C-alpha cells in the first residue's frame, strides 16, 4: 500500500497484512489518539522525492517486537519527522534524516526496547531526538551515521547499548547515560548545548568538543 498526499487517521490501524509506504510528501495526521501498530514481519517506509514526510497529531506509532517473526520495521529513505508518540520495540533504519520530536511510551511494556540504526549518508544528524521524553530500556542505538540529542529528555537505561561510530551531538535538552555497561563513543562527541549526564562510564577516543 502506497499512501500519497495528506491522510487523517482517526481509529486504530493494525498493519499486519502487508507493507505500507508514505510517499510524495505523505502527511499522516492522527486525531482522537489512535494507535498505528506496525506488526511482525511488516515494514512502514517513509520515502518522498518532493518534501518531508510527517507523522503528527494525537496518536501513537508503535513498532512491534519480534515475537513470532521479524520485528516491525520503520525504514526512512527521505527526510521525515515524527511528532506523535513513537514507541520502538522493533527496528528503525534511518537512511536519511529522521527527526523524532514526540515522546516515547510510558510504563512497563511501552518503553523503547528496539533498535535504532543510523546509516551513513552524509546528512548531519541522521537521527535527531529533538523533543519529548524518551526512555530506552534494553534498546540498541547503532550505525555509522550521526545521532543528535537536540532537545529531548532521553535516558538510556539498563542493558541499552550505544555503538554509534558517526558523530554524537548533544545540542539541547538532556541525555542521561545510565547504562550498566560502559559507553565507548566510536566517533566524535560534540556537546554544544544541553546536558550530558548519567551514571555510566563514558570514554571518548576521538574528538571531543
């Protein structure tokens, strides 16, 4: 299913029967707090050749965990923004700039436990956690692209791993590294604003500015 233009989602949508692509500047507006669940073995792709895709409004986009199959996946192939609530218990593959300005889930069972992969593409801040409150609990943040904490309150808890080899930037908000294992930044670390905090041991063998 390919969705072009503006679409309003006012009720729950369980993506279990096939893959979905938002293309041609697809604008998805949620109203009435619906849940779009990307199910096992399914992929939602954001791919526009004209303008950024946006997922906005009062609602939740959730990627399912891989119980009974491959985790639900979000593939970002063009500049996109998610300002609705976003819960990643599946897989995010960012091949272009992805801005996440909405909060994550709250309470047990609704935290981010999935994988975020920032793939190198020459775009500063391939994944930008730019707003909201997000708790990573046993999640994975990885890839050769860049990751920016640009205004969110993000906390990496417990067994969450952070193995980004591109540039990690803190330019606003607060990021707390409370991981149980040490964090060894695989690329440059830039702190231009905001707060870098937490209980984990951090090490940077590359440039730190």
